[in-house]
C-alpha cells in the first residue's frame, strides 16, 4: 500500500527540482524570445557554473551559496563574450548555421572541460547547507530545499525586473518587434548583450545551487540541457511564465514516475509526457498559435 507521507515527500521533491529546471529553462527561452536563436550550449554553461562553484569551494573554501555573486559575474561574462565573438556574427545567417555554431560550442566546451578537469565525478563535500529536515514523517534534504528556494527567488526577481523596470520593458519590446523597438530608440545591440548576460546568470545561480547536492562532471550539462529544451518547448518558445510552469510539471513527472514506476524509465516518461502535450497543443502550454 502506498504510504501518503512518501507520496508527499516525492511531490515536494519534484516541486523543488522543478523550480531549478524552471530557472535553467527561463535563461534558454529568454534568448529565443529576444533573438530567435536556440543556444545548444546552454547546458554547457550550466556545467561551467557547477565547476566554478566547485573550484571556488575546493581552492578557496568559498561555499557554493556565498559564491553565487562570483558565479553570476563569471558566467554573465561568458555569456557576453559568447555573444560578441560568436552569436553576433551569425545573427542574420540561416538557422542551420546558427544551430551548427552553438552546437559546435557545446562540443568545444565539453571537450575543454574533459581536458582541463578530466571526466571524473566531483562533489562539494560538507556544504553550509546539508542534512535533512523531517516533519510528520516527511524527510527532505536541506540542499534540495535551498536549491528550490533559491531558484524561486531568482525567478521571481527576474520576472519583476522584466515586467516592472524600464530595461525589462525594453527586453520585451525587442522580443515583440525589433523594428518597432528600434524606432522607439531602443538599442537592440545592448539588449542582446543584456539578454545573454541574464541567460548565463540564470544558469550560474542554478549551477551553484545544484553543486550543493549534484555530481559535477563534463557531461552534466547534457542532462539538464536536454530537460531545458523540453521545458521550453512544453511551456512555449519565448514564454518565461510557460517555462516556469513547465519546469515544475516536468519536475513532478520526473520524480513521481521514478517513484511509482521505475527510476530507469523516468526520463522516458518525461519525454512521453512532452510528446502527448505537444500533439494536443503544438505551440506549448503558453505559446501563441501561429
């Protein structure tokens, strides 16, 4: 017989990891919404963020949570450099060229990580937030709680920035109509740079929080990158609110299916769930019809 306390624990765990998925996917969907470019290297940016958190801890003793501002700065700089050196050159190129460029960046960053840090798995030992919290038979890991809460705060701050500030409104204007935004005096080039900085900053926060409890290795970006693409497509390309809701749904499907069916099939069930939704609603949950 299924114990209610176990089911509650699984659901809460799904919500917490879903909030992290949402934050990663929001960074990806922001680039698509502003520039109509899919960044296939988004998962590798997350991998770099996790390594940055690990090395700041291993070399300087700075825990992943206090090191988040450093991580955000470093990854935002990576995002800006990526735009200036690569993306700006392919903005008006055919989509296939854009795909090959960002996919090539994926292979380069993954290979570079293997060369510099070997394929070995690494973990942050004894972070500031460790152990578990028990309440009425439900035990939840404190690192997972911190990751979920941090992701929720970061997502809320980003949504406030986009919807309540003049710069955020400029981002929305460029995403809606670049030509009209330019006629209103909005510098699209600055908006593009900002979008890449924010996108990389999102994975910087997610990567730093994931480093509290998740193994760090060169291929870790592929796991979360693929989930991020599914999340963006499920929520609707370019929709931040859609990515937020879809990330939580995927987190719930992932953990509940792994608990009720078999952990070996949980990713297959997530992708099956995605296929069912897009067959019914091809534009995604919050996407506009073409």
